[in-house]
């Protein structure tokens, strides 16, 4: 069976609303951060639909026993925000995830001239347990350098791309094409796909530098 990258753009009015606020140059950074939080929440909600392993149990209500379904917490869930912009959507993503989800930070910085990414912080575990469900938070998928570096680090530690979900706010064809070629079993959830990248590696129209706008720098 031939695997093919799947990119989902959920048709949800709340996602469209908060994306519009995040895009606007008139949005002050506290409101921009709120918009990113909400986008992280709703995109993660969509990304985890039908994804979590569940188990059937019996719970006792105040009146009687009844069948119920809960998330199987024996299978680990991991969140990996790509610093620093990934922190802007972390709070929202966490609200849509089970309490046992672990957070591992990965810091990547892009050279302004070469557009190549380098790692300055790596708090990933030495090894991911089999079937670990991994959510990567990377708001901007532009040239693909940062996300490819992140995927390389994750897979080298046993992370299975088939169990990875990438949460992005804005994605562009260059990054999606590179991911499709190297990791065709990936699933990506994004608020929008913009078609253009400028000479500085920014998505157009995009929403600018997500890290700067989220933290007022």
C-alpha cells in the first residue's frame, strides 16, 4: 500500500475566526496570543478525533452502573512544542489532551540568510515507547527546515511517523512537499494553506513572525 501525506484544513467557524484575528497586523500581542491559544485548542481537538486509543469500562453513576469509554492511558501521549513559537499554541493544545500527556521541548532557530535550522535546545527522551502518540506544535510550516529537523530527532529516538500529528496554523507547499517525500504517513492539521513564500522564507500572506507577535518582541 502506498502511503500519502494527509493535510487537513478543518472547516470550523471558530478556527476561521481566530485565524482572521491572528493574521491582522492590527491585533495587539495579548490578543494575538489568545488567538493562537484558541487555534491550538480547536486544531488539536480536530487532530485527536478518532486518534486516541480507548478502552471500554464500567462506571458507577449515582443511580447505577453503566458502560463508558475512556482514553487508554497505558499508551503514552507526548506534546512537542517547537520553540519558541510552538509555546504560543501549547496552552490551547493542552486543554484538548488527557492529563497524562508529557511535554518535551525542542528549540530550533533558523539562519536568516541560509534559512537552515539549527538546534539550541533538545529535551526529547532518549527513546519513545512503542506506539507513543506524538503531537508536534509548529505554527508555521514554511520552507520545511525546522519541521524536518524535528522529525529527524523524533524518529531517531523511535518515534513512529504513523503516530505523529502536526499542529500548524499556516502551512505552505514547500514544507508540505518535503514532508510528503520523507514522511508520507504523517497527518497534518492546519488552519490554512498559503501558496507563497518570500525571499526571507516567510509565508505570504501568513501572519508574520509568530514568536515575535505572541511574546511582544
